[in-house]
């Protein structure tokens, strides 16, 4: 990199994965819209809730210690600490697009859930759809997945990165299930929260990659223009 020039932002998602991210984003948007429209203003659980909620409660009732602390992971303080830790890690490795993704996407997903969707949908259990805990945890899991899919240098083996992503998704699912088990949410609340959190992260990653790609193209055009503007020194003819 030339001195005095700002580093070119690295893409978050490899090109072959962007179409899949766009498809998954569309699925998340469709799930969120369908659940929001179906349960708007309703106080009664849906068919999925009636079938799944009792099974989750029965299964997790054998683990009271888990139920005592799992919901706390999705509260504001732990989520904020994890966000700060991820932003710091990205800053240390100079992965500025990753830092921007973490700092923007997770708070945006939480804000969309708490201040837009919950008041609009107005479902029972105290405006419970989408679940804020599920939104935050799945947003964090999605950020981890995006950051680990194509890290700079790839110093960590692919199997280890896959296990880390699966662990993040497992924790997000466990927190969401715990919220159902303690009666704070229905299953469909957590499904909507997972869709919102995942979708906002994917949308942010795609937008940041578009911006990074545009900046790289402008940088290349500037370099080409500068090269073409340099005076050419004529070669000496041989005698």
C-alpha cells in the first residue's frame, strides 16, 4: 500500500457467497413479514406455538440452572460487551468493514425490533413479536459467521471456523429456547427475531461490500488515469 493512502476496504463476503446471502436475506424478510402480518394484534398462540412451545418447556424444565442464566445473555449489557469485543478485534486486525458491520448491524437489528416491529405488530405477552433476545443473539451469530467465512490471511483452519460459527448459532438458539421455556415468548416470536437479526446483518454486509467494491473500482480508475497521464520518455534509436 502506498504511503498516505487509506487502505482499501476488504470484502466481507466472497463473490460466490453473495448470491446465497441475498437469497437468505429474502427468506428472512419473507418470514418476518409473514409472521408480523399473521400475528398482528393477536393474543393467542399459533399452531406452531401450540405444538412446539410445550415441548421446549418440557425439555428445558430439567435444566433449571440453564434457565436461570441463559436469558441474561440476550440482555443489553452482555450484548453490548460482545459487540465492543468484536469491534475491537476487527480494529486490531485492521478489518474496518468488519468493525463497521458489527457496530451498525447489531444495534440496527435491535432497534428495528424494539422500536418499530414490536409496537406495530402489538402481539400479546407485552408486544413480544419479534423476540428482542432472539434478534440480538442471532444478529451476533450472523456477524460471527460473516467475519469467519473469509478472514484475512485465513490463519484459522476452516474446520475450526465452522465449529465457532456452529457454537454461536447454538448459543443463539439456546437463549431463544430459554425465553420460550420461561414463558416470555412463543416459538414464532423467536423465529421472527432470528429472521430480523440474521437479515439485518446480511443486508448490512451486502451494502458494505457494494460500497467497498465501488471504492476499489474508483481507486483502480484513479491509478489507471495517473499512469496514462505520465509523460512517456521516448526510446533512443539505435545507430
